[in-house]
């Protein structure tokens, strides 16, 4: 049932994957106190290098993007050097790895960097910071147009830093209610200037980031993760459909390495998307699509066979099974994931 997953896949003329199984980005909060990747992190990724592509845990592009403890950065020389240990270890095992570029926007907290948090609009989310429940979320500062322009430059620089660190490419994190995604949904983007209001305005900043990164490192080394269905830290709005309809039309012409769905469970259905987010993406985007969201190797292979998407990203099972790819290939039983496994890098 899973044999098709082990066929090579040509992303583009520059990158061919050894198989169709990707390791999805998995936040581990294991960098040191300067947000520098550690030797243990290098060993962790190297153990999983048999995946066709590893997508790193989300990597902060600048200090005010931090929303969780000990999440790694990619904006200081020490952080770049730390990631080079990781990429060297992965490449030594024959693997490929992309860095996921991240700014959490209103999901950030001033505890980590001194504040203020920034977002499209001054609209807070409810709740407390994961792993630091004593910290309540704050009302963010609405970004000025000049600050938005600087963010575009910072994403571009982070992409260049990733290539310097030895990554094969980057995935821009435009999903899961973080900064870029906050511009794409009406619940979090209440602007009335050139970055809000109309569908053309709401996609402006995300497209500027995509274009700046592609110009800096090449479109063939640039992927993007998106969440057309609001499902976490955000309320859904039927008007979001038109935003993503337009966004996907624009992305179609960018010839990215891939588009990656951001969702925890692809069984979720959204009224304004007429069903599953993956079905909506496939209907509106014809190029390489990565599916994710509680698939097994068997159900993922079946989805690829039915042309639901082209590549399968696997998340938590990779935490429990560093040798996930080998086990699936040999039809061996998998270790079940449990939250206790988050306490260490195995």
C-alpha cells in the first residue's frame, strides 16, 4: 500500500527528493538560552535524515518573533553556526533539509524580548503562552507601513542566513495563525490601509515576503505553508475564502518548490471552503502540494494515489520513531507518540 511513497520525487530542476515522505516542522523548544541549536538537535535531525525532506522546527527570523521558550533563531552568527551543525549532520546521512522561517506576530510575548509584540492589528488572542502558563497574551502593536517593509527585509535576510547555514531551502511559515497568516484572515487583520480591507490588500504583505525570499535565494528553494481554514487562535470568517482564492491565484504564478497545508487534522471541514482544506487547496492550486494532518503512511499514500496532494508530511510519529521511514518501508510496527516524549530529544 505504501510502495509509491518510496519513489523519488523531482521538486524542480534543482532538487530531487529520495522519497515522498517529509518530516513536518515540529516545535521542540530545545535550543539553548541564546536560541542557538545544540549538538543534541543536530543528532536528532540526523537520525531522521531518511525522510525525503526534513522541514525544521519553526525558526525565528528576529527577536520579537519569539512566542515560546527556547525556540531557535536564525538572526545571529552563533545561531547560523549552530544550524550549520544540523545541516552538516543531515547531509552526511544523505538527507535534505529546509528551514521553516517564522514570526509569531500576536502569538509572541514581550517576556522573551522586552516588547512590544506586533501584528497586523491591535487585536489580542485569549489565553496563556504554552509551557509558560503564567504569561497571558498581550494586545499587540499594529504594524506601521515602514515596519511592514522592514519585516519583508528581515524575512529575506533570514532566508539568506538559512542558505549560509547550509539549508537546502526554506519554508515560509504562513500558517497556523502566526504573523503572515494573521494578514490573511479578517479576524486578525482589521486594517484599512494598503495591507487590509480588500483581498488584494490582505495578500500584499504575504506576497511581498514570498517575492523577496524568492528573489534572494531562488523560487526553487522556497516553499510556503498556508492555513486557508482558520482553526487555531483565530475565528473563521466566510470572507476569508475570497482572500485565499486570490492568494492562491497569485501563488500559482510564483513556481514555488511546494505549497504545504498547515493543519493538525485534515479531517476538519470548513463551510466557507466547502469541505477539507486540502481539497480546497488542490482545487485552486495545480502545482506541488504537501498534505498533512493526522495521516498515516497508508492513508497518506492513498490520498496521493487519489491526487489529493503530491507529498506527505508526517509529524508526531517522527518524534516517536526516528526511523519512521525504514519502519514503514519494512512494514514494522510503529511506537505510539505520547506527550511525555516532548521532554527530550531522542
